[in-house]
C-alpha cells in the first residue's frame, strides 16, 4: 500500500511541476531558515554547559546603591570566596578571576613582545571548579606556587612554536616573570569568558582583604543537594559580619545608618549557565548574549516555517477542484476515506522530505555567510549530532502531516455523486467553513508575520543609525589611539611630541581611559566636609593629561581645562554635568570634593574643581550618563591623536615608524575611536542584519504562495476573463479585478500586524536609555512594501491572464 501511495505521489508531483516547485522550494527555504536559527539558538543555549559541574557552579554578583547610584556588578570583593568556603560547609570550592586589560608577553631572552588580550589571574582551585583539561601539567599543582602560569594550546604555539613550553619562562609587561606549569586545551567557544594565559593569583599585586572594593569574579561550587536560594540567604549575615566593620571604619557610620540613608549592599548568586544570556551586570568578562534575541529568533524561525506550511495548505486546497473528480472516481471504485487521507498525506510528506533535502543543501551554502553575520562558528556537521539528527529525520514527517492535514481531510470529504456531476461545486462544501475563507485567513496570517518582520527591521536599523549619528558629546572621528603606551614608560611623552611634529596631526593626549568600551573603577566621593550618606556618591575617575579635552573634542561649560601654567592642577579636578547635578553646586568652580583612596578609608584626597565638561557618553546608550571626573595622572594606557588630511594610511605608517624608533620590540597596536565606539553596538548590528535577511526570506516565501494562488485563481476564472474581454473589458480593469481581493487581504494583515509590531519593538527599545520614537511612517513604509510586493506578485499572473486570447479560453470548453 505504501509503495503504491509513493508511486502515485511521485507521479502527481511530476504532473504538476510548477506547483510542486513552488511547494518544495518554499518549504525548503522555510526549513533552511528554521535549521539555521536552530543552530544559532542551540549554540546560545549551550554556553558553559561543557563544564561537568555546571549545575552546581554559581557566580557571586554585587548590587550596590550609594548616593543615589545603582550599580550592578558581575564582580565582588576579593574575600567573598575564601570567607564562604571557610564559614559555610555547603561551599565545596571557590575560584576567583581577575582581569587587568591587555598585556605584552614574550619569552625570556626575546626582544619582541606579543600583545595578549586574554590574560586572567586565577586561584589554584580553577581546575577544581571549571572543566579545563590540561595537556601538560598537574591541575592540582599548576597554579599552587607563586610566579607560575598556565597557557592555552594556541598561546603555546604563538610563543614556543613546536618546542615544549613546560618549565620555560614568560615575561609579562617586561617586568613579571612566570614559569609555565601547565598547558590546557583552548577554551570552548561557548564559554562566557576566554583565557589564553592564566597566571596564578598568588602573583597578583592586588591589595587584598577589601570588602568595599569589587574587582574579582568569584565563582563558588556548591555541594550536591544544596539549595542555592536557601544558601543565598546567608549573604545577609556575611554583610553584617564583614562589610559592616569596614563601612564603620571608612565613613564612621554603622551599617544601619548607611542603609537608613538609602544605601545598600547586596550579594546574590547567578547560575553559571545563565550568565551568557541573562546577565545584565556591569563589568562582564566578555560581551554576553541576550535571551531576548533567542526568543525573537525562535519566534522568527517558527513564523517562517508556518508561512511555508501555509503556502502548502493554500496551494493544496486551491488545487482541490482539479482533483475533485479523482476523489469521486476513487470513492466510486471503493476507496475508503482513510485511504484517500493516507494518499494525500503521503504526497505531503514526500514533498516535505524533498524540501528537507534541498534545505540541508541551502544551509550548507548559507552557513559561511550566516557565521559572518552572527559571529558564530557553526558547521553543517552539527546537524548530524545526536540531538539534531532525530529532529532532522522527524521534521519532514511533522511538517508534512501539519501542512497536509487540512488538504487531506478536505479533499477526502468530497461527495462522489456531486463531484462527478460538477467538480467545481465541491469546492463550496466544507465542514463549517469554506476553503476560500480558510485560504484568505492563511494569506492574512502570512503577510501579518511579514509586516511585523519588516517593521522590526526598519526600527532596528533606525535605532542603530540613531546611535551611530547621535551627538555623544565628543568628536570620535579621525582619532587614532595607540594601545599599550605604558610599554614605553616615560618615553610616552617623547613619542607624543615626536608625532605632533608630523603634518596632519592636530593634537595628542596621554590618558588612562577613553570614552570607549573598557572596564573601569568607581570611587566614593563627597563634597568637602560632608559626611551625610545622602550626599555621598560613586563616580568614575579618569587619569588624563593637559591636552585630553582638546584631543577628544569635548566641550567645557564652565571653568577651564588643565593648564601647565597652574602647578596646583595636580590636585585639580574636572567634573561632568552629571556629577555637578549630584553635588548640587550652583557655582562649582573653586569648590572642593574628596574621595577615598582605598577601600579602608585610611587616606582621603581633596580636589579643587577647575572645570565642568559637558556630559558625554562614555558607556553604551543603553545606560544614562553617570558621574565622571578627570584628574591629571601621568600613568598612561593609551596615546591618542586627532588627525587631519586625506592620506590617513600614510600618516599611520609615519606614526608607526616613530613608535618603532622609541619602542623597538614592542608591538604597534592601534585603532580608530569610531570603530571602538561601534563595537559597543555590534550585537544590535548583527540582529539588524539577521532580521533583515529573514524578513526578506519570509516575504519571499509568502510571495511564492501568493504567486501560486494568483495563478490558480486566474486559471479558474479563464472563461470569465474571456467573456469580459469579448464584452469590451480592458486589460487594466481585468488586472484590477483579479488583484483587488488579494490586496484587501494584505491591507487586513497590515492593520492586524501594526499594533503587534508596535508593542514588540517598544519592548526591545526599552533596553536603551537613549532611543528613537516609533513613528507612524514606519508602519506606513512597511505596509507600502508589503502592498507593493503583493501587487507585483499578483499582477504578473493577472496581466498574463488578461492578455490571453479570449478565443482560446472560450473554445477550451
């Protein structure tokens, strides 16, 4: 029986090649989109799950409210891990990580450094908590002694080639010596952080024991059976016992008084496997994903697959008239209804199976481009994994049964007497509703989804354009930043002066911080003499030189810049408008503020306000502008230059030559500030590109169905068109007659889709502190695009029918 079903199904597909192509290609594109998004979503959901103890690993997060500032950190105080391990038996182990930017690394005896971005200090317990297999070395002893370091396979090849790195020496920043005590496999791509060099925490020169400084990523491994929610309640006691005394020592106020002033300190646990998609904390180890995008792309995959299935249902029911007599003859010859259902279901599943084969081929072709857009490293082999292969096999059956269910039951329900007497009249029979009504509803659904995707794409791109063109308070164009200026020490100023002599260099600055993505520290500040907790606040402090504001193109609103003519500027400070607003100074110039130099409050440094800089964005536009201070500091992390002139590449080569003269053996690493700024929104740009791609594909699939339906309707009304032409109807009137019904459906889809799209995109924009307004023209544009595409699709068939010779259409009877 099954063989007979398959044989008839194959013959039917060959007989109706045009409609078979539309069905197979439409389903294939829908399935390919679904597979691509499935690979993307599964990769996002897989982060950190390679760890054997992932279900018991938690990161300690810090939420701090001080002086009206809410800070939510991924880091915590350095004593948290050891204290929890000591005081609570539920904690099996802990490990702390500490990142401090990029490092210059070379082998002992070498003269040339390599720039390493992924250098992370860690406790010796690292391998007890995380699953990081070592190729060489003992995981229990690898980081147990001072001045030892574990490196990745990739780092070993970069620094030692084919030599055995074990026991050899690496020099970090030309001053710290480490012996290689282990080589680990490269960390998986689906890890929320990546480290190529891991020096032992025993060699970190951090001032330990500070409960009021949050600089370490602390992970704890809970014992089997421990309830994390119940354990987290112990943090209240930890804060009372350990944080309270340091608050008292720092500001002379008890923890209770600190809290009464509206301030708070809170620690909580985040599951390791939630960090990548759910963490909204500041100072992350690396850019995270967002569960919102997983939901969005999953919905898009489902919608595109539904649109493809709807095409199949529409075309199958539309073609039912051509198969009405076939059903009648089969029933007269003794076929049972279940046999007819089996036949039509077989055709549907066969179509789906052929579409799946084509879909896998499309995925293989599309993966390189998709990986580029999504910043992934997905492979076609992942489709053959133990959890995806069964889905790949079952999906054609599921899609075939879902897409073919209504056509099968609809076609098999025809009454043989009525069908054989007049096949077209059978189309009017149905269980409760007509097939034409169902087709109309499905077309509305298809274009509703398409319009939502089009609106979403327009708004995402408008928001990205808004971010890229918004006045951020400084001029980021043609600012070249030379990284790792600390490598040349006191020669940084000499390098700056040498470069300033080059034609095309307008100004230069040496600074510790730039208004681009980086991890920064906050300090507690007060107006001079003020101890009221309501008046204290947390503020970032950037070390800069005298030429910083000019080089960055920042605007002073009051006071002056730092000047070499004023020796007192060593204790001067420039604040932004946000800081002045918190302080409440009406005339801030000459006023004084003081900050704590360390977490224990043993020393306080007083600054005199010499200027107020206009607010500028130094973090993502997802956040409001916070308080910021600029102070003179000779410690440099970067040298920046504002350039002019057309031949920027030639000017960069001249700057590189100056660098090599003063810093032989030190890598020349640079970037332009506008590129660094754009990196903050790389995720949004990827989302926009992916959304645009899938929106176009959704519209394409919907149009394939519309094209098939228009062809069928034109075929059904061939004689009507012939009669109308004989009676004098014009081509334009016939095209309008055939198109208006479809355009009505598209307009209904636009009306339904608009409020849904408005709500969904408002939810997405809610993550941005600075965002565009959703305007009516965005929906109008999406509607026009949908109407235009539908009109072109339908008009092709309508014009073809309208131009047909009426003699041929009437003679066919």
